[in-house]
């Protein structure tokens, strides 16, 4: 296994990704080079930082050499291209070490290469994939922590902007009778359905699709882990799916935006709780 590593700008990513894939790269990963928060993008866009560290892996030395030659005249590379031969086992082990089991009350989230630590209790197996939500990000962490403290037994739950489906699966494991997981991104819908199957759960406990499938459905809990801007526009939409006794859990909100979101919802909602983690906030609300 051969590894290549360099710094570049977001504007060059698509071109360099194409070059590297054409040369035979088996994996390309991006990480933040400038300590910037990453926000969920619109459909069709890729979540990306402005300055990135690119790490590439090749199984064939010829492909590795071809890529090094192809990139040598690229002006958007802002560092020396680091080249190294590594142990394939060591590379996989290093990647897997980034994702360890996480506990939220009785609920465990764990990757497929780890044993289930729940000892028969509620758990969700989830690997990094196409859609947002592995439990690692602060907003997902805040929502999972909130869900673990709620009484969900027998309730209907809406996960609005379900991403990977992690919150939908968590709600079902915590006792929800039926979970309606919706997203405007087809990749998220596909990922959520796949994660239900990977966890050997019955699809009869879930309804997964675009927001239109909700129609006039009412739920005891609606959770939306998206971003502040869409949360501001979706207030009336959320109200249509809530009863007087329902709870609304919002996240994907930067701490600096939490007052704005809370104020916008205050016309129709009481804010019961605000929790913060790593610069992000979650709001728990009920209808007035």
C-alpha cells in the first residue's frame, strides 16, 4: 500500500480527484487544514473546507508513481507532496481507530468492526458512509444525548433531514413505535434504508422517503438536525406535524445562531432546554 499526502484548496478538489482516480487511487480522503467548522451542503454539493489536506492510497506502485507525475506541475498544491509505503493492515487499523463505540444513556452507537457493547440493550451499528451522521459530529451527539433522556416508548417520531438515519434508528431502539425518516437528498434516503437493513431491523417500523410522504402526519416528537437557515423557514411545516403535547428537537445550529433560532420559534413555541457542544447548540421546544 502506498500513501500520498498534500495540501490544496477546495476549488481544485474535483480536478485533482479526477486525476487521482484516473491514475488508480483506491481511496481519497479530505481533512480540514485550517480548523474550520464543516456545514451540511445543499444537494449536489460536497461538504468541504476552503483549505484541505488530501490523503490518497494506492495498492499498485505503478499507479502511485503515475499520480505523483501527474500532480508535479499542479499549482494548486500548497505543500510538498509526501510519499510513503505503508502497511495495508496498519492503514485500515488507523482508520478504524477514529470510530470507537459511543454511549448515550442506555444507547450505544458502534461501528461494524467492533463488538456490540450494549449487552442486549438499545444499540445502532453505523459505519462512515455517504450521508451525514455517524455520531461523531457535535450536533448528532447533542441529539442522541437528548433522545436518550426522552420517554419514546410507543410514540411516533419524525426525523426531518435524516441523513444516515442515525437518529431514526436511535429513536426506534429507544422504544419508538414508528419512525418517519425524511430527507430531500436521495443519497440520504438510500443510506437510511441501508442502515435499517444492516441493523437487522424491520422496515415495518420505519417510513423512509422525501418529506412529501409525511402528508398530514402528527408525531409526538420531531427532530431536525439540519442547519439554522432551513430551520427558520421550516417552522410552519414542523407545526403541521405536531400536537399540543409534542416535542420539537432542533440542532445543526451554531451557538452564535441559537438565540436567533429560539427567538424565531418563540412566537409559537416554549424553549425548554438549550444544550451546547463544541460550538454547536440543540434546542428542545414545545408548542405554546
